[in-house]
C-alpha cells in the first residue's frame, strides 16, 4: 500500500527520491547487518492489528513526570546497529518472517515468560532470578539499564534478561515483556525464532494467559511499529566482555495515560512503537506488578547459562546487571523502585542467583547483579 502525503506536500516532486530511498533501504536491510530485513507501509499497521487501530500514533500524547535532563545517557553503549538514513517516509523496518514462523505462532500453548512464580512448577524447564514488586498497586511503566551479554546457548534453548509488566489473575494474565534474548524458540516442536547466536532486542505480549493471544515481536497482530530504523528482533552488535568493556541498553515501557497505549522506548528518546490498549483487558488501566531479571529455558540436556554465565558478585565487569531501575507510579511519575516494596525470587538459588545492591549513587541508582553458569539437567537439584 502506498503512503499518501498530505495535499501540498510535494509528492510528485519526491517520487524519484522516494523510489531511490526504498531501493537503498531494502538493499541495506536485506544484508542483515542492521538486524531488520524489510519494510512495511505505516498504513498497513491497521491490517495487522485486531481490533483495527483507526489512528496510528507516532508519539506518546502524555509525558512522564519526574524525568531528569541529567539522567546518564548511554546511547553509545547500546550498539543496536541501524542505517544512517531512515527508511522512506511512510515505511518502517521489519524482520522478514518465514511462513512456518507465522503458522506456529498461532499456537499459544507455550507460556514463555508469564507469571513466573505460578508457572514454574506447571512448566518445568524454566528457571528464574528476578526482582519483583510486592505491593498490589497501580503501575504505569518500568525502566532499567540492562547489561548486554551474549551467553553461549545450545539449539532449542534460550536465555533472556528483561522487564515484565503484568496484570490479571493466573487464567487472565495480561503481560508485556521486553529485553534481550539469545537462541529463542517458540516451543519444543517449533522452529527457532532466531537462526543465529546473536543477542536480540526481544518482546512478547499476551492478553489471556497465553491461550489465544500474543506472540514474540511482530509475529502476530498487536505491536504497532513506528520507528523508522529499529525493529523488534534487531541485533545488539556489541555485548559486554568479562572484566572488559561493558555494554548496556536502556529500556522503558510506559503507558500513555491519554490513550492507554503502552509505549516501548530505547535509550531515553527512541520510541520504537506501542501496544494499543484495545488488545488488552487488565492492562488497559495499568499494571499491578513489575519484575526485572533473567530467565533460562531447557527441557533436556544442558540448561543454559543466565546473564554473564557466571555467579553474580559485587563487580559489574564480571556480572550481568540491571541498574537505574525505576517504575512509573500511579501519579505518572518515573521514580526509583522502593527497596521495601521489592523482593528477590529464584526458583533455585543453588543454580542461579540475584544480589540486590539497593541504591548505589546517582550514576547506578537502584542496582542488582544476577546470573549463573550452565548446568546438566539433574545437577544442583533442578530438572
């Protein structure tokens, strides 16, 4: 579908330029260097969202309170590679998806990263180290700087570090999850979501406890892509090294209180897109719990490493970590998490652990380290 410019916008004079830009952007994205593999016309977003979205937002319509201009900027640390030129006006980058990915994404039997405490026993093979809110109160978003790692993960297993935003009882969970992931799969019998060893920007959502709704990234109707360079599934080209350079990504999920939509923002100012309120039930009015941390998944053989593949300690150059951890409260203010309102959760701390540091000064603010090595099923008391 062609993108129509407003009258007086000079579309006739731009036809040749736009055609050249389309060819250029396609040639760049097809090389896979930038982590995206195609283009989509913005009006076609209506075709992939149910219920249909009548108006596509390009920016949040409400601003968070309490956002400081002095917050540390780490855009140079995130290392999501993307073209120096935007895609042509009216298009957004997308990852090319195989037909079988779309077919298998219809099956929602895989719970992925749901209410982790209630699902751990029901779905063996998943193991967690997270920092969770305790009080059942309204939240309208969360933010953290997440250390980027690239653990070695075998085929048909995965390791993640991310933020969970959730609401609803076990049978009606509404959930949005965003972070990085390595070697992700859709389900034991399904093909892998990523066919490489890279560390990918990854998102997931569901509106009914993983029964009939939800998927990774944009494999089903739901997420509305607005950024012209970065797409869900993009590769972080540089990750941290042990006792060496540390790379981070700044991830924020926040609800637009005017529209009810949930916006994903990277590096403080790059709005990637949003999940419309229409696809949710309980998250329409906000979340009632937030989690930060890591998860690994395996059904047999070697259980993947979490985080930096090492036990957490008090040295950030050796451990995977979250820092500058914040929530958006009921007053739409971005504030530090309250230590008295947080609890540590690990399903087996002999395998994976988390050390909550608390407040570590203006640069790190609220911080924790987490992770653990790989294990053979049956070791350290987990299956």
